[in-house]
C-alpha cells in the first residue's frame, strides 16, 4: 500500500490518478473534506502521518514548504516515529534543496530513505496526469518506483543526488518568473506605444521570443483573467527558496531578486492569490496603462 500525505490543490488530483492506475492508497490530510473526496474514489484514510509510516513501505508527501515536510517526516507523530527501516519517502513538495538534504540525512540515521521529486505543471496538469516530475535521490529507488511516479505524470526525469530535484524545480521557477516578467514588460511597451498587444503577441510567438510561458500566459493577460493556475504567493515561496539556496552556494541571482520585489509589491496590493501572470499588473501600475485586447 502507498501512503499519501497532503491532499491540496496538487496532491488531491495526483492521488486520484494513482487510484485510477490501480494503486492502493492510505491517505492523510488535516482537511477532512479533501480526505473524504479521495476516500470516495477508493482510498483508505489514516488518522496521522505516524499511522501511514507504520503501514506503508513507500510514502508520497505533497506539502506547502520545508517546515511542513520536516514536521511530517521527523516531528512528533510523524513518519519516522513508526516507519520501518527501508521505508522510502518520496517528497513531491517544492522546498529548499538544502533542507531536502538535511532532512534526508536525519532520516537516513533511522534507516529511512528520501527522494525529492517536485513537480511542474500546475493544477490542470495534475488533474490530467501530465505533470513533469524532476527526481533527486538514489538511482535504484528512482528505477524501482518509476512506474508509480509515471502514473501521475507525463514526464519523470532523474536529475541526480538528493536535493537535485528541488534545485531543478527552482531553476524552472526562475525561468518561468523571469519569462512572465519579460512578456509583461514587452506588452506594456506595446500598449503604451499604441500597438495592439494581441497582434504583437501573434507576430512574435513563432520566433525566437516565443515560449510555452508566453503561449500559456498572454491569452490570460489579454482576457484580464488572473484566476490562479499558480498563485503569486506560491511563486514568492519558490523564489525565496531559490534566493536562500543561492546565498548558500554563492550564486548571485540579481534578476530573480528583482522579480521577487515585483511579486512582493503585488502582494502588498492584495494580489497574492492571483495567478503569477498578474506580474503584468505591476508594469501596468508603474506605466499607468491597461494591457488588454483592442
């Protein structure tokens, strides 16, 4: 039986895809409605992380940030209280890679293994099972549980030792944030100069400036649709982890730091629950213009 802890926006559809693939699941979350939803699809419910540790040889965690993972893995009433030596935790949360390694070292003393396997793609891809998973840890465990991960994903790639999964995820989040900012800056220029931003987008999307980010976010921007696929507050968390990790290894991230301040300004304006495409609003505010379809 597979344990699954964390049935939030991503974890709930991911767990349902495991059930569809035929895996038996024992699940836990403080949100009883989410648990009931997944149980209605065939899962069994646990009363604590420790109960899952006692009953499962492989446990997936999908949690908000580093402190939550540490508490679930190592805290009182956590997995390590009851898990047998040889148990594997696959942490699919997006957390600080240095903390992944620290948690892994402490678990190893108890005979428990850890892989970090953060995901990219947001809720829509979690629902349809096409998220991208980047995995760090021992290759033998990656090979053993590849099919388990593939049941939730369109792409599952091994990227190296423990912590490498979250390093890869942070690299992804840096590129996405900077790309959205670049697109916002360009469309603001177009609108301020009197050009039609939609026609500008159509003209450049097939060239070198084109990107998956552009195609996903520009239509949202032009429709003024900032319903979250990935919230500003979550991207702030990821960039904070990226900056913390960069300071640990002396890798300056000046552009990341600047975009982080854009997001902090949006948070101050009450936009933290909106999609990260609302970075456009930062530019609109300082340029005194609205970017939209003509």
